[in-house]
């Protein structure tokens, strides 16, 4: 049936859970559909087979949007005569193409199709059965099992937490659980370098997308990190983001000039400054509307009480209209109170509107932290602690009295209760998460292994100095034109000897440029036969992944040579030797390089090898890093501060080393002076960082027991064989060849599948995948299959959003002739997904079995018994026999529906009770907390109240939708 007019109703075959769609816009190429029941909006290509025109027929029971139920007595079309014959339209007859009006109540009720209740079902397995359409019983059974599995996945407490190709690191998952359960997730993620702020943000994003609480997300990052974020999201989380690209946006505008180009995709990554400084794109991005905004390197957003940078103004404008906001920075407040205040006012401009008041408030945080330390360490509270508590609990003296009384008689539990209350009341505790290496376990030791290489000629020393000068100079792309040569270079001899000595160990080598990496590869291969992998920006993403995977294999490449891009986001913790073939003048980059191995979970000490030529510029840099910064054996904090302070002077020093023997000799005293200055600068900076440490904030950022409980649920889901069993059955049904390997991997080949383009599986080459998290982390070229992988939901959707398995006809051996109807209903809610109703009442299949006498035989004949005893039979032949007709089928369905409603009642009641307990408890906690902590906004409380109301209303209004039916003829064969 053709969709030709605004106001016509349709349903998405792929997403029937959206309810009835309403055509809101039409043009030559596209059709825009609003789904009022779920507040969704979709744009489709004109003529897409995904959309099916909805036309109810005489005898159907429907309801209006106002809730009036009636039986259709006639159907009027704007270009056709009334249709009141009660029969189904002929397959070859095109019904009215205009707008429809349904008549009821003896003609007194006229209902335009646009006024039909948005949750009305438009599926009709009965029509398919009556027209002789049936499929094998095994397909019917597969559909029922898939519906059950889908409900289990939707209800799971860890839905959206399973899919990341990441280690289960407790503090990261604690933050995920804490932030993603909030009504308005607006927080500052400020863990120290190496603790995984990016991973935390991606985990939260994936959870919100999976549960439907976010659909549109914008990520703003420095331009240099755009590619890194894109890769991280795709490689680790299977999230495909659209990159900000002016040419793409212009092409979108050319094809759809009236549309906002940011509506062409739901997920975007954009460079902050580029977007901020482009007036048109900035306005479009703000107007596009987002559910979640993520801003990396948020400390670069310049703000003062007098002025704000264009980047800050962009984020501020977006934050005002975007419910969710995640700001990422490793330096939240240590380097200035105004910078910290600037980030907090983005999160809550009402709470943080007065800078002077904020400064006054923060003065009291130290006393709170002192009390918290005493509670954690088990020390008795001092008089000053009691005085501080009186000030802290000035709005709740009764609560303080109760806690102090419990402390006198209680032990650890009383201390923990008071500590939790302090954490809840702490000013920024709910908004800021700050974990430190000091508080975390699992980091390896670092071992500095200097490698002085004798025998360098003056010519080689000059060449190395010029090499550094060119790589670090201000001339754009100078390093890309540098001709590297390792002829007569003793560094190459040292490297070859090192590789021979450590032939059985993995070695990661990082250098500045791709050209240097290529030159090293060529020089090594000329003299040594070994397995060598290469990783640089000139390779495609797939090629890089394959090279990294080969390095990860136990019998793969011994050496991986990386350009600087290798220090961005990759995990090579299976290696323990790192060669810093050169040293950049940005200490932050050195820390990033070491961070590829220095990670939570590293099993051995890291050996950091720094080869250098005595008397050369590289030796000077090595001494500055080791003696001045102590950067090799301990994590370096404030790397950007060192870069800004010393880059120019280091570049001048390197230039002197490139000017010959006499200049090198004169530069040595300058180096010693620079090292001494750096040591003083480091001591002062560390003192400043230490003073800025917020102990109470760190306590609030990680709860070990809470994290352990969450991780155990995730591990339980990882261990369950259900995913592999069910997904394999579905893939087999669609003709996808699944090949198991001895190591547990699986190969998926969709070349012979019954679907033209199977979602998620490449047509050529297929997919190599694993169900093991450990295996997936070590082999990044292998897909990680979890319950959250897009392939799982896509494959489920292919089945349950089609008519496949909705009808079946079979025989059952019995001494007593009978006719049975097995009906599968789905109890579902139609509501905005942001309320996450699935956690209480997901679309739940209900199976009912009735016979021709009206008896309920559901318990007597289980699905398992049917699977063994049923025999498929030809439906058309049965329909030709007298005695069975639409009236009999309707009576059977009415009996099945009555019993299904009886089964649904306790499910609704249980869902109401579960939701009431969970949501009301959280609401009461927020209301109580709001009296003590101003960071709990009235808006958050109002949303919590609305969730309680909407959830109760949706559960009470949940409806049964007939999904599939199987007709069973009992008797002798």
C-alpha cells in the first residue's frame, strides 16, 4: 500500500516496538515518520520496504488516542467508497491511497486514522494462517526462544556494560554504575593519567545508548585526538561515529537544503576549536539537539570571571540544552581554582554561579577531608573533628547526633555510615570523580635502563642533533621531509644486538615519525631476519590492527616499530620492554609512550630502554628527563606544564648540540643549569599538585565492595553459555556458516546467508570473533561477541521484526481428536525509552495453549514436549477441509487472549512493585540529599518523580500483542 499523504499511518517492520507511525513530511526522496508513542522520529528513503501501510479492517478492535475502544464497522477512504464487507482485502487489490476514517458505534463514531491510539498493534498472524502461510515448527520454536532471550537481555542489570573490549577494572566500572543510573548524568571525570577517563566516558555512553536513555551524542575533542577517539569507539565499543567534515556537511546541505546537517547522523565527533570558530556550524550544532555531550581535555576551555574563550562559549551553549554532560580532564583543580570553577559551572550553572562564594565554600573542604581520613583510618575523632562536624551538619543536627551516638557503641559499620553521609554531603562529590594511582593497585614497577652507545663520530652526533631539531621545530611538516639514514649509526648496531639478546621477548619501539619507523624497518631487515611489525599513520586502520594483532600473538612479531601514533590509546601490556628510540620535547608524550605498557594489570616490571650517544643531544635529553624530571621510573604529572615552560629552551639547547664539537662542549654547563632549575620547578609543581589533592573526593570516586558486586554480575554474564548457544542457532537459521576453532574462536561466513547483506558481517572474508574477553583484549583484530555486540541485536531483530515463525501448523499423535491453538503474546509497554522501562517490564513473551473446548493446556503440554512430538503438516490442505474457518480461529484466539491476560496480571503487579521499590527509594534518597547537598538540582528530583509516574502509568497501560500462533491437530495419523 502506497504511502502518499501526510497523516497516513504505518509501522516499521524492523522496529514494531515503536508503535504506529504517522507521516509528518514528504518530499521526492524522503519520508519522515513520527512515532508518538515512543517520541521517536525517523527519516526513510521514499519507497523503502521497511515501512508498511497500516489499514485496519472491519471487525478489528482498536482504540482512539483518548482511550475510547470500539469495533470497526466500516472503513472510509478519502478516495474510495465505504468498505463494510468484513473480509480481508484481496492480495491483488490496492486499497484507498488517501486518508482513512474508521466508523463504529452504529456509525456515530468517526475516527480519522491519525487519531488511532499510537500503541495499536498492526500485526496479524491470524490473517497469515487463514491464507495458508505457515513455517516449520522449529522456526516457530526458535522465534519463541528468541523472544524469551530478548526479554532476558533487556531486563539484565548489566545491559550495555558488557560490550566494551576492555579489562574489568574496578574503579572504571564503579564510575560507570554510579553515573549511568542518574537521571541527569552531568559529571567531571578527572582520574589521573593512565587510569582510563576515555574508557569511563565510552562505557557510560554505551550504557546510555543500549538502555535507550540517550540516542544522540556529540563528542568534542582537540583536533589531534579526533582520530584516536574515533578508533577507540569503533575498536573497543563497536560504536560508529560520524566525523566532522566540512565537505560532508556541504554535500548534506546540497541534497537537503532545508535540513540541519547534524541530523544526518545520531553520533558525531568534532574538533572543539574548529566547530567553535565556524559561526554557521556552531549554530547548527547547538540547534541540532543532543542527549549527551562529551568534552575531552576540558581544562583547555579558557574561562575567567571577566572573559571566556570561543571553545568555552560553544560548550556552555551546548550544555544549556543537553541533559547529559561528561567533561574529561586529568587536572581538575590542582592548577587553579578558577579553572575548576569554570568546569563546575558548565555542569551546574545555577549551583556554581558565584566564584567568590565557591572559594569560600572550598575552604571548608579540608576539615571534611580530615574527618573522613580519621574515619577511614579508625582514629578517634578529635575536638576539632567534632567542631567540623557541627559545621558540616548545620542543616541536620539530629542526623549528626544519631551518627555520633552510633559511633560510641558501634564499630566499623557506624564509621562507614558516617563516612557515606559525609561523601553524600560533600560539595562536589556527586559531580567530580577523581581516582589516583596512589589509591589504586595493580600498576607495575618501572625500571630505567639507560643505554649509552660508544663509537659515534662527530658527523653522527651532528646528524642526530639536526634530526631532533627538525622533528621538534616549528616549521610545518618539516619532519615529513627529513631523510633518515642509519648508515654507520651505532644506534642500529645496539638495537640489533638487543633484539638478538632478547629474542624470546616482545619489544615495543616508539619513535617520532612514520618516516623514521620505515627507515628503521628497512635498516633492520637488511641485516637481521626477524618477525617485525610496523605501526604508523600511513597505514590503514585495518592494516594497523592486523600489525598490532600479529605483535600480540605469542608466536607473532618480536618487535613492533611505532611512530608517535603508537602512544595513543593502544594497549601493549603483554610486552615488558619499551625502547624510546628518541625523546620528544613534550614530557607528556613520553608519559603516553610509557603508558602503552604501564597499565593496570601489567604482570611484570617495565624495562624502559633509552639508547643515546655520549656527548650528543640525545644524551642531554636523556639526562634532563631522568635527573631533572625523574620521568622514567615514576609517573609524571603536569606534563603540559613542563612542555610549555621548557620546550623553547630545550630546542635552543639541541640547536647548540647540532653546531659542532665546540658548541657541544659549551652547551654542557647550560644543561646542568637547566637540570637544576627543572628539579626546583618539579618540586614546586608537585607541592602544588599535592595541595590540590582532595582526599574526600578520592574516597567518593571509588567504592570497592560496590564495584566488586557489579563486576561479578558482568563476569557471570561473560561465563554464561546462553549467548553462544542462542546466537549460533539464529545465525544457522539465516544461513550464516559458523565454524568453531580449537582456541574458542569462531568464523562467521555470511556469503551464503538468506539475507542479501547480513548486518555486521562483511560480505567478503566474513568475521573472526571470540566470546572470550581475555582473548579479545589480546587480539584486537578479532571481534568480541558479547550480549551488547550490535550483531546480537541485529540478528534478533531480523527474526522478531519479521513475520518469520509467526505461524505454523502441525500434527500431534493422540488417541483423542482435538484442535489446539498455541498463541505467543508479547506483554509490552509503549513509552519513551529514556525511562528505561525494560529493567522492570521488558517485552515479555507469554505462551498460551488452548483447545477447541476452551480448556487451557499450557502447563500440560510444554514447548519442550512439542519440540519432540510435533510433526509439520501442509496447512493449505487442512484449510480446504470443512469445519475450520475464521470464526473458529477467532473463538480460539479470544480464549487464548483471555488466559494470556490472566497470566499478564501478576507480571504487571510484580513489575509495579519492583519499580515502586527501586524508584521510590532513589527518589527519597535524592530528596533527603537535596536538603544537605546543593549539587542535587530540583530538576533532577523532578525527573525522578516523573520517572516514578511514567513508569507506573506505562506498566498499568502495558498491552498484550499477539506475536505468533501455531495450530495443532491432535489425533491418530
